C-alpha cells in the first residue's frame, strides 16, 4: 500500500456533511444566440468568421470551408453580416439574405484601418465585424445576378479591346464573381 498525503482543512468532507442550498442553474444560452454581428473574410476555400455581441465582445471565431458556410449561417438567428466587397461577396450576400440576415458589403480600403496588427484572415474578419458596426461606414450595394452579368460583359469587352492579358485570366475572374 502506498502512502498518500492526508487531506487537511476544508478539503476533508464526509458524504453526510456535503449538503448544498444552492440550486443548480441551467447552462447559459450558447454564444450563437447572443451574436448580433458576424464579420466574414471570404477566400477561395476557407472562410474566417468572427461573431460579436452588441457590446463588441468577440464570442465566436470560426474557420469554415466553403461547403460548411451555408450550414453554419442557416442555423444563426437573423443578424448583421459584414463582408469586404469583391466579386464573390455579392453571391454570398444574396445567399445569406435568403436566410433573413442583413448583409452589408464594404470596400476593402475602408476596412483596412480596423485591422489591429499583423494582417491575417482571422484578424481581417475581426476588422470587418468591427467596421460594419460603425455609423459612418460607407457600404457597397449588393448586385443581383443580372447586374453582375452585365458588368462581366463590359469588363471582358474592355479587356479584349486593349489589353495584353491572357484570356484565361479574364475568364477566371468572371467565374469567380459568379461563384463557379
């Protein structure tokens, strides 16, 4: 038999002495229920999300693959979602609005001042979440599919008229804006 250190002080309790008058409280609501703002940094395959409450406290940091994003957003209650405006952001904004979320797009140069240190995707998402709550922020209107198609035609025509870029790069940009 091995020697063990004796218990001392308040650590010594018999089963008969252990009684509590405190009621056990149910667990707090999940952080997802308290979210009011989500900032999303979109990329080709991996999206970074940062969720904040009304006071600006970060409650959630998530790294999701493209296939997981809609399932995650669909389970959230309607809230404000901010993203940097780019070709694919308009597609995602339309998809998020289908689930009742308010989506605001911002030009990247207006989000940049909110990145605190050492730029990475998660910090970009945090900066987007903070920037979308600012009352003086300027937002980009979300384009519908017809507007994006027309813009893509104009860009392709303009590039064909006087650009030396390879045509594969042109078509890649159009496909990205349509989320293909």
